[in-house]
C-alpha cells in the first residue's frame, strides 16, 4: 500500500501555496497585522473561488468532492502562511450555512464559554443551539465584549454569559473546548461573564474531531515554516567569521525542530486517512508541541532580532499558542488517549471509530 501523496495531491498543495503567495504575501500579512486582524473579504472570496471551503462538498452540491486528506493539505498551507480568519469553522459550515462554501460568508464558532475569534465580522456563528444569524447573531455580538488577544491577527470576543438560541429546527454544532491561559491576555474579567454557566459545545460528533484535525494541520504548517526560517537564518547569519549554522548548538536546535515536525506530519496525515478520534488526538498533541516549540527554537536561533516586532517569528509563536489553547487542548487529547488505552482498535469507517456512546450525527464529509 502506497502512503505517499499522489500527483494530484501534490499539485493541490502546490497550487494552494502559489495562490497564498500571490494573494497573502508578507506585505499583505503585515497589513493585516496593522489593521488589527480585520478580515479581507476579497481574500475570503478568493479562497472560496479556489474551493478552499467547498473542498469536501459533493460535486453535485457545487463542491470539489475531495476528502479529509486533501483538506489537511490545504490547511497545512494556510498554517504556513499565517492566514488569518475562522478557516476551520467556515470550512465545516460549507453546505450548512448559506454563502460559506463560496467564501461569501464568514462563519466563526462559539465553543461554550471560550473566546470567539473574528466575531465582529462574522455572518454566522456555529453555536450550541445551532448556527446563529440575523437578529440572533446581532444580539449575540451586542452582548459579547472584546478581550485582548495574544495573536494580533486574531481578534477575540468573550461570549455573553447566557447562551443565545439559534432558532427553531437548527442542528447543534460545537466542540467543548477549554480556553487556555494564552487564548487571551490575562486581564480581570468582571461581572457575570466570569462565572457564566457552560454552554453546549459548537461541533458535535464527527465535526469535533474534524475541527481538531484541521487545526492540527495548521499547526503542522506553522512548525514546518518556522523550521525553514530557522535553517535559512542559520545559513545566512555570520558570527565569528562563520555561519551560525556551523555551530553545534544551533545544528541541534534545527535538528530537533525537524525531528518534531516530521512525526507530527506523519500523525496528521495518518489521522486524515483513518478519521480515528484517538489518532486525531495524538496528531493534535504532536502538532501543537511541534508548532509551539519550533517557534520558540526559531526565535532562539534568530537571537535578539527574533524578539522584534519587525520579525515574523513572534507571529508564528503567538498563533501556535492560541491554536493550542482553543483547539482540542492538551489535557482533553490526553484524556481521549487514556480512555482508549486497552480498547480494541475500531474498524475504519465504523461508528465505533467515534468512541463508545458517541454518535456520528453532526455531519461531516
């Protein structure tokens, strides 16, 4: 059995890298930082036209008709480019929220009591009571309040203390995820929002794991990119008449970065093929560790200039911290793996792949 990427998959990945290089180069990324992470609607529509959001929709429904392995490749490229916006939520909302597949709508997710990304710009919110739009969305946004985000490309809002209903006949959509200490800057939270009761999660069943895997793919892309940045700098930076990459300590840092990235890549790609929640949890753990630690080591290799605002290294570190805190968290992934110890491996594609008592309801490709 051949587990190498096919020619079509390689072409898909290369095409997305070329597209992002054209529509979201470093100048555009820096412009996004300067405007506080506000989304570029033209870029969002460009992604929609390229099939980024409709990738897994059937062709008869206007989609591309591909699968989770191909989606992982695109999200890996998005992570490399530090592409901002609620990419995972909009991708999962394609075919469920009007305009999401085409990039005409920006869809974010309200994961219980956790901060919500890009809420002010959202056309719909995937929430525990179903997708919010119209008057329900406006009421939700009005009751939420902005909090200081760790990532300058990801504005955050703290949701209101009381859940907002999504309307009759709507399906529940959300993951129970815990906001970590780095999701938003540690400022005092006064009022009822500080002790708000827990909401229903935003993604149910299979969607919870698909969201975690796509987030892991973004982390993988960031880990690979910071490895490349570190190696390039180590080759070019001269110290004591020699490239710093010739020094053993720097060599070890670069080697460690690669040694974290490639196992994470294998885990993410494998989980995309099997769709097994335990493999997804393991992939999330490896990808989060690779993204965060690689960004830290990349910053170390860059030395003093790595800490400056003008360098891009800190943007990768902050985004990696944010994803690790708002995705399937380390503690949750470890609990998933611990619960699966000793269990018989589920057959691929069976309902057992989603664990005892878990339903496949909630959609998916």
